[in-house]
C-alpha cells in the first residue's frame, strides 16, 4: 500500500470518527495560518484544548488574518510523514451526496452566484465535489459577496467565515490544487485570499505567490492584470517582490498584444512611479492607440492611473478630460473628487474640465449635501482654481441655513473662501454674518489653534467679529498658542502677525480697541530674503530720476524687491491749481511704487486674481501709501533683457492711468 493510499484511508477514518463525535466549539477563538517558512503541508492548530486521539501528536499552529483576527478550533494530527486535519468539512471527499439522493437540479455555478455571504459559499461548497475551478470560484465569491456590505457587516461576516469549518478546508485545498490551476484561476485565488484578510505571510498566500512565479510565462493579458491588481495591495516579502519584478518584465513583453483598456490601466498602475521614463512613454503610446475605445469610466480611471504612476501625460489627460467634461453629469461624486485630486498630484490644470465640474455642481446643488460640496471646494482650493459658480451657489445655501455647518465645515469653508479671494458681491455680508454666527456658537469648544485659523481667515476676508477676536486675545489663549513649537509655531506666529496688522491698518469698528501683545507676535521676518537678480538689474536701469531702494521690509512682514520713490508733478501735488514760481512738491506727495515678484501659485489659476496672503499684502501696501506692482517670477525668467525692460516700464510708468494689473480684495 502506497503512502498516498494510506493517507487517504486515514483521512476517511478521521472523518468517520469526527461524524460520530462532533467537536464542541466554545465561542470565537483565534484561527490562524502557519507561516510559509515552516515548510511542510500541515497548516492548522487548535484554540481551546480538546482530547487528542491516542497515538497522534497534536500541534498548535497559529493563523493570523490581516487587520482583524477571527477564530475556530482545529486540531492537526501527525502520524509518520502525513498530516490530517480533523474537521467537519468534506472538500477532499469525492461527493457529499449519497447514492439514494437525487441529483441537484440547479448547477453549481448558478447557485454560487446566488450566495450572499461567505458562509453561504462555504455551505454550498461542502455539498459538491471539489475541483480546481470550484475552489478558485468559491474564494472569489467569498470576497465579492462582501464588497457591497457596510464595514460593520463585512467584519461580522468575515468573522463568521473564519470560524466556519469549511474555510480551513477551502484554503488547504487551494494549496493542494494551486499547481494544477489555470493562470486565471490562480490569479483570482491569490487576489481573493489577500482581499479576505488572510495573512500575507501565511503558507497559503506564499504558496500561491511561488506558483504564480513558476507559471508566469503562461499568464495572458487578463490573468496578468488580475495579478497586478493584487500585487498593488501586497506587502514586501521575498516571494512578493520577486513576483512584482517578474510581472514588470511580463508587461513589457506583453504590451504590444494588449487590446483591453481596463487591463492596460491595471498593468500601468502596477508599474508604478519607479518605472523608467522610456517604459512610461511606451505605455502612453499604447494607451493613446486605444483612446477611441475609452469609455467614461475608462477616462476617469486613466487620470487616477497616471497620478499613481507620477506621469503627467498631456495627450492622455486631454483625451480623458474632454470626455469627462462632455459627460460630467454621468460621473458620480467620488470619481469627480478623485479626478480633481489626481490633477493636484500631477501638478496639472484643465480650466475647461474644472469649469464644467463647477458649473454642473452649482446647477444641481440641491442633489449634493454640505459634506460633498465642501470636499469639492477643498479640492478646487488645492488646485488654486476659483469655481465661481460653486462659490456663489454654496454661499447662498449657507446664507439660508448656516446652522447646518459643523465646526470642521466652518474651518474648511473659511479656508477656501479666504484663499480664493472670491468676490461674493451681494452675498458677501449675509454669508459672513451666517458663518460668524456658527463660529460664535462653537467658541466654547474651539482649541486655540482652531480659533486662530478662524480669525485669520476672517481677517483675510476683511471681516472682524468682536467675540472671536476677544477670545483669541485672552491671555490663556495666547499662552496656549505660544506653547507650541517647531514649524507649526512659526506658521501660527505668521498668522498672529497678520491679524495684528489687520487690527492696526484696517482699523475695524470694534466695541473696544484690541491689540496683540508684542511678546506673542514672535520674531519678525528675516531681512536677508533674496532679491530677484533679473528684476533688480532692470529696476536699476529704469529708475530714472526716481530713488530706488532694494530689499525693503515693510512692517517687519512684507518683503519688497524694490521701492521706487517718484515725485508727483507739481500740479498734481497742488490739487490741480497752477504752481507759483519756485514752488516744489512736498515730500509727502511723492509716489512710492512697490515692485515685487510673486509665484504663479499666488494667483487663482487662469486669472489675475491674487490669493490669500498676496491679496492681504496688496491691501495693506495700498493702505500704507504704496502703489503695488506685481511681476510673475516665471514671466521674468522667460524674457530677454530688452523685453523685461519694456514690460516693467509698461507696468511702472504707464503713459496713461494704469489699469489694475491685479484684482484686489474689497471689503
């Protein structure tokens, strides 16, 4: 009698014994799988102690699930070189049906599709003969049945699954059949096992990884894409890392034959950020060759795929964004937000797409809740894009029902509106009053840092409510702010300095004068900030008879590359009357032109509207008597000396009254 025959007979004997004396489970215990490096085919262990059969060695082997642990008692017995698992399942038996029982009318796979939970799948599996295809499909159905469940229900169902006697046998059968599975079944088995939370260091997962490596050359386009989607969630391990590298090589070899857009996108995501640029270019060309097959979901997924690769392909983005803009009403909320976030990661902008999304959300604002709208606004603010239609529509909603906002909502809304510096026109006052009402209601619950952010944003908007200001300037609040350290402290000091300047320069109407103690303001901004060399050279050449000062720090806060003091004409200084002989304009009538550089990110994308800090700087410089002139850094860098001189002359000394080169925040 061969060893295999003896093993089968012993298995039958144990099952008969188990049928006569069923085990008694005593609640959930920890069901776990042995690590791959243990070697042999035994994988199970017990939780509570049970009385072992005479003459058989009992081994306790732990099986860890990913994230959560669930449990069941399992006893492994070793006799000679064979190890048997005592349980109530029958996956290794030829059939569960008796000779007298009529055949099932409904096919296995039709019943499998009807299973609504992993337990249903395992119950069904015990009624049929196990085959390679059925093992793989049962694992996949266990995972798919939990995908649409709530998080709480999913945790419960997974716990029941791990306690089910059939799940142990399903995983053991998976290990036994792995080398005989087709590549597609092998890929789906690995994906389902990982998704169900089986420990990635367990023997069953490591076995699947090894078998995938050995059979990688047999994987076709679909199987490879399924495998790639699984490897995206795989932790680093020798087997996993080797398989990832093998899949990369296979993708390069298989690339010319790929014809399915979804498979290509999955493979692109697997390639990741570390992919060489020439490979990314090949993937880009392949994707463009399939562009006429892009559906609306393909277009959304392609943009997020490019973000995951860290590859900004303008041709692909143009194709995808155009399709999304044309059918924006058919894109669900979470996908729209993910597209906007992907553009942020790619450091790319598309005004037509952003405008289409903004207009669509504004026109259908009744179908969106406040949380969704705030997420949209935050995503646009991260992109430095001003969604005018949305900002107006949301301000109108807030005006009608400000109490619907929570504290986090208020913080996010104020950050967005103050940063984008949007002119709300007729909605301005009721919107600010509504938001202030909510802020005041949350004052007792606010941390000092939150209160500072709120007051800072309101000051940027030119709104100065007394209650938040008074609470911010209390000694206890200022001490809590100053107690913080590091970079966070520097940022809070900067906000306090701007609030202090607003109180001094904007001179808001308050019940009583409010000032910030000097010791709370921290150290002033450093005076060694560098001057743009190109701007400095050009300013020196065009200053003419005016006095040029370079590297000027105003109010210990605002840095100016150069200040040109230009005397006004005598007639302008005397109010239009003809000057008498020998009369000179007084010094106070000199014009001070503050010229400084700003980055492109200081403006709302595609406009000349300054954002947050730049807007408040322009406002305060105007109050202090300067005429601010802003020059974009990239604008200067891309011009020759002659072009730069002509540009600055036009900005600084216009022949006629200079139109506003930037839109300033209005009160």
